[in-house]
């Protein structure tokens, strides 16, 4: 496992150069610092052992954990002049308050931790931490970042669904030289998972042990045609695994007293390098999908996927009603960047309208209908209180046993204090249930208390 990279070393060097110019007013005056606190209780109950559905080794299925996260974010301004230099830093600490998974011994049921790394005996660690530095350089309206990154783009999005967020190591350039056009290009080398202090190589879901890559290239453009219409194109390439093209369009239309938002997405994903050859796939450079039904298929594990979706949301006086559809075509599951090939250390976010609390409904052949309703209680005198309910139903999942189906129901209630000494203190309850013929039936609850303390 690699705990430092060239990118991080460059960031540290930039920090030294920057601190040598602390008299620069803009560097200091534009700096910000805050401490984010997150208290997280996680209760996950797999209603059946995974061995019963043929997707892994059996385990007891019950995970109940409670932890406290501390996230320190420091962001400097830029030094003055034609070329401005700055540095950002992030410090992450997760502390176990109660519970914690236990992997058990070989042959026994396993309950892996969802919030913490594991000790050698399978018990959850009492705490874990990591730190990242990011050097940055600005020229005109173009900014380059080198070091720790948290990209949030259609082809790569960091995961923030547990105690502490995922981070990546690499470099990214963002340019806004042309009005209404944002250009992005970058390369990622390693990632620190949401339950890890170590920087690991990159892979995709389903990859074999030791099959990974340190080269993920990406780039794209956001073009705002007008204030209501945005079009996007992005490209991502994980060396030796896959190539992906993305097209997106979002549009907002005034309709009656409310507004209608349309969100259209299309992905075309194919094999790259070792994943495209039988020899490479035999070495573990494989993805997940229909081939899991039988290794006799000569194309076993090859990435082959096209996914499109459409989501429409009508908003009116605090109400938001959404309906959508997603179609996954090809013999592999929807594929995007994952966290190496180490079980339990990953956690990935995919840019799908169906990527919700428990699963993402991106299995080979899957067709999904989605409905959602949200309400902002501020419209009736309770500002800060919101609620959302979601239902997704998927079918036509390819398998050796025929087409399978599944459904998920999510409920989220959140409240943020709007005034007083503890203004900004947030509470959230997230409840979800999954019933699936392709995975373990699951009931899950998350209770989250969050608060941000400005330091600068």
C-alpha cells in the first residue's frame, strides 16, 4: 500500500514555497479554516446471508456501529502577481464510540465493519486518521491542483457516505477562461477509502486480487448555453480496465407557478488494455456482470456497458415531485472507478440517478423506474426541516438463472437549527430497505449529527 505519492510530495514543496511568502496579504486574508464534526450511527441488517444469493461468502449480516469524525479543512488564498500560489490541507480522524465489525476466523460467519478499518484479529480499530496536502497554482482564470483531491464529476465522484470521506491523490486543472465554459482535465493515481488510512491503487468492482492501476485520466467540459440549460461531455480512462464517454444535459423550465427540471445522462463504457484481452482478464483485470453466472464464457469480465437515464422534477411551493427511468445495456454492470481490490476498504459513488443509500441499480440489463417526493417544511413555518421519500424498482437483471428483479425504498428526514448559539447544528435520519433477487435483502438506518465550526 502506498502512503505517499509524487503528487503529495509536490504539494508539500508548494507549501514550503508559499510559507516563504506569508507576508503576501491575499494569501492570508483569503484563507479559510473550519472544523467539521460528524457523529454517525450505522445499523445495517442483511436479512439473508450473502452465500444464499451467490454473491459472496456467508456472514451474519448485522452491523451496528457508532463513531465520531473530525474533519479539518484549511484553504489558503493565492499569492499576488501574474501567477498565484497557494496550499490547502485536510485532516481526517475517525473515533469508534461503540460497536464495530468483526471479520471472524476462516470458515465462520463474517460481519465486516462499515465505518472502521479492521485489526489483524478482525475487530474494528478504535481510531484511524489521514492527512492530505494540495498545492495550487492560479494563472488568470485557470487553476491547477496537485496532491489530495476530492473530484465531483460525472466520470469520478468521491464517496462521502460513511464516517469520513474518500480522498484521491493526483492532479487536476480547471479553466474558466471562456465565459460560460468550464474545462477540466486530470489524472488520479491512488485513493484513500472511507475506512482506510492508506493510499491504495485503483480498480473496478469485481477485479481480482492484485489487479489494479495507478493511472486514471479524465477530462471534460460544462457549457452553460443560458441560465437554464447546461450541456456536458466527459471522458474517463482507467488504464487496463475501461474507457468511458459521458453526455449530459440539464434544463430548467418555468411551468405554471413552479419549475420543471430535466436531467438526461448517457454513458458508453468499454474495455481498455488488459481487460480487453483474455490473458489480461485471466490475471484478474475483470469487471462484474452477467458473466458471473459462468466462467466458460470467453468474454468473462470484459467491460461492455451503455447506460442512459432521464429524471424529471417538478417543484412548487416547497414540494418536489420526481419521476425517472434508467436503462443499463450490455453484458457488464455499470462501471466506474473503485477503491483497489481490497475487500471492505472501498466504497465508490457512481454518477447514476439510481445511486442511492443501499445500491445503485446498475446491474447488467437492469431497467429501473424511480419516483421521489420531497418537502421543505420551511413553507409552513418550520425552516430547516426537510423530508424525502424515494422508491425504485428494477427488473430484467441478467443472470444465469434468468432475469432478476429488485426494489429499494429510502426515507430521509433532516433538520438544521436556523438560529441561536448552535445555529447550523444538523440532525438526519436515513432509513432504507432493499429487497433483491440479485443481492442480500437489507434494512439500514443511519443517524447523523453534524456541526461545522469556523476557525478563520
